[in-house]
């Protein structure tokens, strides 16, 4: 399950050491930890990381197939997490040490900056391959954070981007060696500690108003 650590004023949210799929209990745990960061006072920033082979593999499709009657509330909860991270009133960095697929890749896009391992791991939106269309909110988030050509390629072809490919496409902002991904992310976050408070929250809310509206109010159908 997710855990929260702190390096001085940089909070480090570790998503876990499994595939870190968005199970309802996992979503609730992440939400509780984000509450703690938001309630903190003074300068602060957030790094979201993980341990092991995966950053996150996204939706818990096994759970969703077993609880089809809860599909609407589940997707709403996923959208809420993506929207919340996108608009957090402090600087956020995703430390992508392993595979980030589907909603896991979208979660990285909700952060201000992304650092990815250079030599292993893929960033991918596989929805075209697994026959699950993006919701309106997911589409809006992706298109708000990626250049049009890159968003089209990522969404329509389901391309798997390695670290250097993702950097070249502008999907991530930095690459680092295996043992340096988290430290690099913390270093970037530490440089932006003063960017915490209502002003930054308002800037993000206005900058991404359309994506946030789509995540909170748009069509949530996955099929």
C-alpha cells in the first residue's frame, strides 16, 4: 500500500512495490496521504514515486470486471485523483522508476514535472490495444499536457516510450540512471518549495480549467 515519507520539506509519496493498480482501497490510501501533505504548513513540494518494476499499471481491471455495478463510482474516483493532483497548490514531480501504463501514465501527466529512468521501463497509453476508449476527462488531461502530435501518437498507436524516447517527445522532463531517479526528482522539487499556497493552486486551476472540468463533469464511460 502507499506510504508517505519526508525529506525535509519535500514529501515523498511511494505508491507501492507491486503493479500499484488503482484498487479502491489504494485510491483511498493515496487520498488520505495527499490530505496530510495539503494540511502541512509552510514551504513544501511533493514527489510521487514507487518501488520495484512498476510506477503504476493504472486501473484495476480485475476488480472492475468483478464489480461492474460500481463502475461509475470507480471511474469517478479515478478522475478525482487525476484532477486533484493536477491542481495541487504546490509543486509536484513524478519519479517514474518503472513502467507507467494507462491511468498510471495519466497520473504522471497530472504532475508538474516527470523524471523517468533512462535505461529501463516504458511509458504507455495502451487503450487502443486493449480496446478501452479514453473517457472525456482522460482525453482532456492527456491533450492538455502533451503536444498535439505526441498526444495523437500516444493515444492512437499505443506506442511504448522508453526513457530517452519519452524525453525526446516531451512526455518527461528529465531522465536519470536507475538509482538516481528519486534523488533527481527530490532535487527538482526542493528548488520549487516556495511555490506552495493558494496562488499556485489558482494558477493551475485556471491553466487546466478545461481538463479539470472534463475530469469532474465529463462523460465517464469506458465503453
